[in-house]
């Protein structure tokens, strides 16, 4: 599954821990573990409905996600 982390430039490191990208392939599952981070999610792909939380992420839209309290198993396609 193409899930990648990237570190920010030196100027942004005090404010941003990391960037990440996720590209779905063939309906595989990805596990998101609690990491104490708040995420800003920008959906640059198609409309996406989360399977566990029943949330729809519209294309070209940004979302603020709180820190996870439990692992989430998400089907990415």
C-alpha cells in the first residue's frame, strides 16, 4: 500500500511533525494507530467514504481530524 511519511523543511519543523500520503489500491486495508497527533487531511483524490466512522471525504476539501484514541482499520480503494 503506498503510504508514505515525509519530514517538513527546517523552517516548519517546530510546527509540523510530518506529512503523509496514502494512495488506495485494490481495496486493501490500512491501519491507523493512535499517535497523539492532530491531522489536517486534504483529499486530493475521488470522493471517499470511511468504513469505520461513516464519514465522507469530498474531493479537493480539507478536514481537521482529532487525535485517535484507538486504531482504525480503513479500506482504501
